[in-house]
């Protein structure tokens, strides 16, 4: 073996020294996960490597004393405590105010007379202390520092620092009142009269009556006593004496309440929720059990409630609950477990920190049901004109888990919200769709002549009649936005009836019915133009020529004669008339039941009539099916 060089030996010594000084992290009180508990961290300063056991003893002494005091004795199981031990080169703390001064080499450079106050014991190497505290599993408040020195002292800022003499438990509990409970000091020196604003701390007020803690008046000596937060006058404390004023005293009820509320705001008393996942799938007709554990003390009178979709369930007051999937609608639901701590330490809880909830999001499905939707529906145009054809390509999909029977998909033109008055542009029929199956179809939709210059939505609605039973009936629509614009000056005819396409309709000969053929001639002069609607049952080609450039797209026959003979009667209401100011003529076709007509395809077509030129224009034909 080669001999070590001087440099190598020095490196080994340095490595050994660093290893010896590495901080030791220990969990000394483990009541549960860091997510569920309030985690304290305690550091030690002025302890040599040989005094680690003494540090552990001091920590144990402090914790034993702390958890014998209210409210900590009630909520002892709410806390975890971790220690981080870094050995110092020497014991004790600096005493610069003594004669002669004493200076020692410690990890965090603890010193008395910090800030010029002889009993203020605090650390100077706060960056190292913060780094060491971060090694602990978690930390909810200020870090506590035990300084291995018997001279009385302590102070709190970023850290709560205490000596380890005979009053260590009292001093450190007082400092913890600052760091955990956000409490003010209640002693009344060294200042005179307070003239500032209302303090933020719960245990100090400018009110001589102590209105701030009025809910505690008359309990455990709570009233209003002048002198607090270092001022002799102008500030008031809740109790004549309290640990936040003098050692050896209990914490008053006002202080206890805030410590309790801060602790509960951090601790999550609901543990071991089952199911562990917050998203739960339940298939009918299954029952879904829920449960949880908690650590609210029995003496606090905990009350358990279960809520389904925000509604409290009658009779459900234990840590278990079963959801009957057949008792709720298909789709999304929430199940919430709620526990309320009725500790007598708290009388005011506006933020509900004494209430803990755990919520599961539950999706109830039926394996026998289909789930239909339109995932995509691209269109071939955004700007559209009256009478044009818009082509859409919808995909209809069944997400299952069950198969669907036949159903229809309807396409409407309307506004932002669907109404029965929206214009039905067309429909398609879809056969059986198995789970996971989809069908895509190219569909031309002829637009009505009555469109305006505005935003429209083309809306596909799947199975509006609810022929297919689905697990969710609320996702059966898909929309495409289009902008209407002015079209050419043409004469158009369309049906304007709910759930009837503009250019084709059907009526039962046995039952009869009513339709509203409507002439749209935006460019016509309504003051000098009549409209006439003709009827024919012999097709639309080649049509009947009425004059130069004017061909009626009907082949005249007996239907035509019947319509002309009955113009504007009870059947052919408004078939001859004057266009209104918007160039629109409204007619009504009323088919009586059980007429002598035969079933077949017929058509209506419009004509515009003028004073000088009789036949000014002819429009399109629209289809009317007469069925038995």
C-alpha cells in the first residue's frame, strides 16, 4: 500500500470532520402523515457531539410539559415533532454583556443580549438554521431552537428560541404561542401609552371593554385588563394573567382558541378515506361503500355528516356510508364526508376551520346504456347566403358501454340557445351503433331564404326524441358558427313551420294538418308587387313558361286548378296577396282530414305579379308529400 500524502491525509480529515458535523434528523413524535398533522421542528444550539443525548432529553422534557398544558393536551395527537441535531464545537451561548464577556463556538451562534436586551437569547446564523430546518419532513410554523445554556433567556422572530434551564418549558411554550398561535405578548413594559391602530393579534385590543373577545366574557376570568404588547396604557388583554404575560400561568381561553383554530387549519383530521382515489366509477345496480377514519377527540363531541350533491343524508352519522347507484341519476355526483369538531375551546369559527370535509367525485353509469354524442362537425363555409347550400360533415359516436338502436340526428339553424322555433335544415337516420363505434356522413343543408345578416349556429342534435336510453342526455349537441350575409335578388318559397324543413314537408291525408308556405322576395317593391303561390302534382320539370325569362317550376294539372279556384279560401289562405314591407308574403295551407286527394308528391311554387308586366318572376318549388 502506498503511504498517504500530506494533502490526502488532510482531505480525509476534512471529510471525516464534515461527516461528523452532518445534522441528524429524527422524528420524535409521529402521530401520522405530515399531510394530516401540524409538524413542529426543533433545533439545538450549543450542544457538542457528546451532548446529543442531553438535547434529546431537553426536547422530551419540553414536549412532556407542553402536552400537559391546554389546549395542547386536548390536541396532542394533532402534532408531529421532528428534531434536527447539528453538533456545536462548544457548549452554551455567547454572553457579551458579562464581565468578562463569554464567547463560544456554536452551530447557530446563539447569543444573549440580542438587540441590547440582556434576556433576549437569539441565534445569529439564521441561514444555516433555516437550511437545517428544511431537512425535516415538514414544518408548519416557526422553528423552535433549544439553546444549551442555563442563564434565563429567550426570544422569538423567525425562530422561537429558549434557554434550557428550569423555566425552559414555560419560556418555549410562551414562544410557541407567538409562532403557532400568532399571539401577542401581554406584558406592559417598557412603553407608556399606545396610540396606534387596532392590533391584528387576537389577545390585544384598543377597546376598553374587550369587545374583540366578547363571546368569552365572564368565562375563566375573561374581561378587559389594561396593559399589553409592551404598553402600560391604551391596550387591553383578555385576562389579568396569562402565559403570554407571565411564566407559570395557563394560557387564557382567548389564546387557547386561536391556537386550537390555527392547529385545526393545518391538520387534516380525516384519514384513510376509502376509496383512496377521489374519482370513483359506479355501474348500476351496484352499491358503493365509502368510509374514513379521524382523530378528533371523543370529548370534543365530533358530528359526522354525509352529503350527496351537497344534500345532507338523513341518518348517515357514522364513518361509513353506502351510495345506492339506483337511487341517483346517471352521470356526475359528489359524495362528501364532513366532520365537525365541537371543542369547547372554540366559540367563534367563521372560517370553519373546525370543519373538515373529504369529497369523492362519482360517475354513475349503466352498462346497458349507450352514450351518443357528436365529437366533430366541420362545415365547408363560415359566410353563408340565403338559399345556398352549407355542407357539414358530422361524426356521430357511441361511447357506450351499451349499444344503441336506430335514432335520428337533426340539424337546426338558430341562435345561441336552441328553441323549437329554430329552422330544421334536415335530418339523418343512424342504425345501430355498438359501443366505441362511430359514423361520419357528408350532409348538404339548403339554407332558408328568410335568413338575416347576423350570426347563426348550425346545431346538430342527436336523438332529440330520446328513443335511445343514454347514461347522459346532456351532451347530444354540436354547433358550428356561421355568418349570414345578403344574397342575390331572388324569389324564394319555403315552409316556416316548427320541425319542418324549409323545402320539404309531409301531411297525412287521414289526419290533415296545417303548413305555412312563405314567399321571400327581399328586392321586390312591396307597393307594386303581388305574390301568387301555385300547386301542382305532376313534377317540376320542364315547368310552364309564362313569359320571357319566367318559368313556373310546376307542370299544371288538376291540383293547380283546385288551388287557383280556391285562392284565399279556408284551404289556400293567403295564396294570393301583397308582399309586406320586408318583401315577405305569408300563406297558410290547411288540409282537411279525410279528403278525396290521393297520396303522392306535390309541389308549391311562387310567382311575382306586377301591374305593367304580369309575370315578373318565378321562384323555387318546395315539396309536399301527401301520405295515407
